[in-house]
């Protein structure tokens, strides 16, 4: 086992792990050395007070624009909504504790919803505070402030309505169960979800897109949102992929238009879109070889097709594992073999010195909703694991749905497992210790394999299994965490439903086809899938910022100068090229982290997500917060007496919050020994500065080109302003004349962006007015008919009879089967729509007498965080935790 003194920073169930003591961090903000909790009632009061204060100001000092009146209306609505939101949050607080896995692991969908509300409240405090402080200035950005307030006011409205429906649904659930009874009819519960889906969730795809996650993740989601929006426009208008991309610069500057487009494409998406959506990660296949450790072996191999394989059973007999043949016939099963070092058996003889066989092997199944991605797209973290584990990793390249629905993937992975167990030396393995790990659909798949091994009474089972953010119940059933899918950029319920139907074979039965949405009109007939669309973009190397960075590289390398999962070797950069939402700054800060480029959407990022805690009365700041906001809460009369600061031992610190500068994201997490820990931050074998730059940029977008100087100037002013800040003796910042001039110039650039956004929004408002006046027009009728058909398809998918098979949904497994599972290390995310799957399955497994070794719930990161390790320090910490659990499952000690 790993060192028993290992202090992890996640909620866990192991007795030797101390409570979390450190906080996640992200570049550019004050690091909280201790936990800081604010009374929730005081924050509700503060929001109401600030709303009233701003409303009173604009009533007394009206502006010549309409935005002053809109701010008054918005602030009045916020003030009136606070008591209702506080009431439903209080009711959630009352029911939440009964659904935790245990007292040391506070976490379930109800707590996550409270966490969402807390984050929204702190965002509102930040916006309202900025409005109050800047409203008397000559260059006050009233447009920006108004739209930010309206966006979050809409979120508050949604939360009030959805939380009320969640509480109503809770009354229909069995006591202490996050899901309905698994026996009987599900019709009543289908209706509950349908009622929730009628709520307008478009607010979560505009300015607040990804607000609940860490800033490093939310930037990436905003960029992905732009890609989805442009694709939606291309789909509807029938434009070519490149043409739509060039002519859709509005989505960069108008979050409101972007939101409506994202909602449209999510609701209308077919399975072809879902496959392309998840396959976005495939577009960065060149990234691992640049930024991750080089592998001695990284090969996709076909397993021999020599007939059935034998495995020994518990009672001394044997069982035959046949070659997979269901649905699409026999063909070789493919596996990807990764090894950091040349090793006997797995490496060719010509590679020189080879290491002896390893006692350890990692069996991996990738995620992707069973319809997309591959082992190649998951290399960014597999390469690092292969190096730090110093053993072979075998990732199964299983066949994807809908062409290969259940049980094809289970058959292939079971056959691969039998071949690996029977031929350990061919993989550089002694045959001793084997751990299975899978993320999302891959986690479901490794659980399916183990339940199948139990059904077949096979003796050789894995030594441990690590399911990461795994769906354990493939059913259209409500749970509190599944409400998060309404605001999740990656895991919207519409996409999940189509993946479930594709995997279980119900997609065609519900009227689905390979491309049911395409060909509806002459304009979009035969339009390319999103995968083909992204391939065209990659080939064109379109650069939104006027440089040579391709769109795909921007997705994969959002923060190139941040502390890397494999620390990128620093080099002198080109002049700053602004890519709107994404950080592409040229120089790094002193701590090695990139400065934030301010834009219309970025400059309000003073709040990160909050921590889910057992205390029902306080909001605990879990990540990095803007020092101005922390000071504001400490000094404001409403909150200063309601702040509690405690150290890692739980003792209150009277003198207040102490800032502590740390370079590492989570230094207390010594995943391995000091040498290996550095490998999470060491340069790859091929330095970045030796890699060939991407060439061939296209910058004929007149709108973007015209604004490029303004955006570049704004970013430059922002960086200069930070550097001109001169600290005084007491730690405060004195403002110089140069800094004042730079601030003024930055504000002017901000106004230019506000005006552009306002101008872009006007056609949308006019279009809505025209549609309202001509509701019976032919175009409107066609749109309504199309949307109605889409809704019918979605309802058919929801109502389809998904088999209640434990190999599809492990929640249906009997207690006898669950007791025989190998030691299980469960990992979930507090903000994942599938969180309740993890909690409910862990409780069921424990109640059945199964071996639950740990349940870890990670804050601030999304479903699929393993695929964002190159872009987010919080996601890298999650990957480190997975590595810790894998080592525990394999029995790897610190000295091994």
C-alpha cells in the first residue's frame, strides 16, 4: 500500500486518510492558506442589499441609455428572488445529509445543487459590487454590467423553479434513495424529467457558461461552446464548414446568440453529431507526443484470432471465452499497448537494453458514451501513468455503437482480458497484479466485465477496479445530480439519451438513423458530421487571433504556459495573440502561470466554485478567489462578523485570512516519491521548442481582423497594468500615473467590445420581434414542425425500454454478485450529472457486503476531467488521485 500518512485533498472513506486540508488553486488569484467559510444567510442578505442599492442609484441618476432601466428591473428581480431561493436552498439543506455515503464523505446531488446556488450568489456579489464601485465613473461599462446581471438573474430564476421541482420529485422517491425504486414501472418518473426539461436552460450556455467549474476549465468550455455554435449555424444554413466558421464571428462577441445556438444543436443533435462531439478530442492526436512522456512502446495491436480462450473457474474447471461475433461478425479485437521502458516480452529484440517483466499491469477502458473516442484520444494521461507506474498499460480499442451495441464491447473486453491473463509475458507482465480502470462509459464497461467474470465463476479476477465518474444506471430516471445536465456543457441529457439508446440498441427502434437530422431541407442536405467539420478546420489551420495556432491546438493547449501535466519547457513566445476566451498570453507570471487575458466574459472571473461541505449554514471557498472579493466580504458590515477562518486542524484563526504563495496546485498530495512526483511537471523527451510550429493560418474574417488590434491592445494594456502596480510598504498597491492611463485605455477598449456585442445582439432582437408579428409564416411553421418532430424523437428515446441488465446497469446486480467484486475504488465529481450514480452504487455495494476501499469526490472539475489534464491544474490533481488509487489497487508501495 502507499504511505499511510499520504494526505489527499479529496473526500474519502479510508480511515488513514486525514480530512482535506489544502485548497485547489488556479493562476492569477490569491491562494487561501486556510479554509474560509461565510454564513450563507449573510450572503443572501448582501445580494439583496447590493441589488437595492444599485436599483436606488439608477432610479435617482437615470442614464441616457435603456440599460439603466434594465439594471433597475434586474436588481429589483434579484432582490425579490432572494427569499424564494433561500427557502428552497434551506429545504435542500434539510434533505441532503441523509443521502451521503458516510459522514466523512459529504456529497450527493442535493449538496451539489446547493453548491451551484452558492457559486451563483458569490458571482452576483462580485458583479453587484463592481457595479456599485464603478457606476459613478465616466467610463462605466454599463452595457457589460447590465448583461452580466441579466444573465445571472436568469440563472437565479431557473434555480428557483428547478429546485422546487427537485424537491417535489424527492417526495416521490423512496426514503434515503437518490433514485426511484428499480422495480416496477418508470412512467411516473419519466414524466418528472420531462417536466424539468421544459425549463429554459439556455442561460447556462451564454455568459455563465461553465461558471460552476474552475476558471481553467470554464475557458475551455467557452471555446468549445463557440465551436458548437458555429457548427449549428452551418448545419441550419447549409454553409460549408469553413464558410460558416469565417462568417460567424458574432459568437465570439455575443454570448447570448451563442447560447441559443448551443441549445438548438444539443436538442436537435442526432447520434452522428454525438459521435463527432465526443470525437473532438481525437483532433489533438499530435499533442501527446509533444507534451507527454515518450513511450518505448505505443502500438495498436490485433489479438490473434485462434478460437476460444480458456479460463479457469473457481471450482477447478474451465470455461471458454469465444471470439466476439455479435451484431457485426468476427474480427480481431484491437488493443493499444503502452510502455515507458523497453521490456522483455512486449518490446522487439532490436531496442537494446530491456527491463525485466513487471509484476503490475493496468487494464484500461476509455470513455466516450460508447459511441466515440478511442484509446488514442486518452493518451494524455495514459502516457504519464505508464511512466509513473513503470508497467505496461493495455487500453482496449472496443467497437463503438450504434453499429456495435451491447454486448459487443463487453464481449471484446472480456476476450482481451482472457488473452492478457493467458499471455502475460507477451505484455511484459509476470501475471501477478492487475488493476482495471475506466472513465465514464469505460468505468461502466470494466464493471460489466467483472460482473461477467462472476457470472462465469472465473477464478482469476482483477486485484482492484477503479471506476472514474461512471454511469451505473443506464435509465431515464431522475436524481438530483442529473439536474446538473441542464447546465453541463458536455453532458446534456439530450446527448446522454442518444448515447444510451445507441448502446442498448434502442436508437433505430425509436426512429433514429445514421443521420436523422440531415437532409431535412435542400439547404442542409448531406451536411457533414461534426467530426468531418473539425477535420476541415484542422486542415485549414484557421487562426481566430491572427497567428498560426490552429483551432484544435487551442482546444488542447489552452494554457500553454501554465504548470503542465508534464511541465512544458519554457521558451520565448511571439507577441500576444488574443483568442478571446482562451488564454494565449506570451509571457508567464513569476509563479509560472499564465496571466488572464481580460475580455467581456473573462473579467468577471473573480469567483471559482465553492466546496461541498457537511456544514449546512456556511459557504466554504474551496479554490482561488479574487483578493478584492475576499477583502470585501471581510470588511462589509453584513458579512464581516459572519466569516469563519479555520486551519487544517479545524481551529479558528482570529486574525483572518492569510495568503500563502505555493507553486504546486496541491503540494500535500505526494502521489509518489519526490522524483516521480516531478514527472507530473517535467518536460517530454522532445522539447516543445523543437517542435515544428503549425503553419498555414487563414485570417480573412473581416470582422475578427478589424477588431484584432482592439483586442490585442486591450490584452496588452491589461498586462502592463498588472506590471505597473507598485506594492507599498503595507502591502497595498499604489496607483501611478502610467497605470491610470493604461486603465483608461483598457476601459476604452472594453467599451469598444461592449458596443460590438450590443450591435450584434440587435438583429437577434429584431428577428424575434418579426417572428412574434408573423407567427403563422411559412418559415415559422416549418421550424415548429421540425422542433416538434425532434421533441417526439427525444420523448421516444426517453420512453424506450432499456434492458434492466446488470451488465448494462450494474445497479441491477444482485447482492451475491456485488459481494464477489474485487476491491473497488470509486471516484466521482461533485459537479457531475452522474454523481448520484457513484454515491448510490457505493452505498448499494457496501450494503451488499462488497469491498469498497474508497469513495473520492473531486470538486471544481467536470465529467471527463481526465481529458483536460493538459489544460487545467485541477484536472491534473484529479488524475493524480486516480494514480494514487491505482497504486493502492496494485499494492505498489513507495519503494516499489
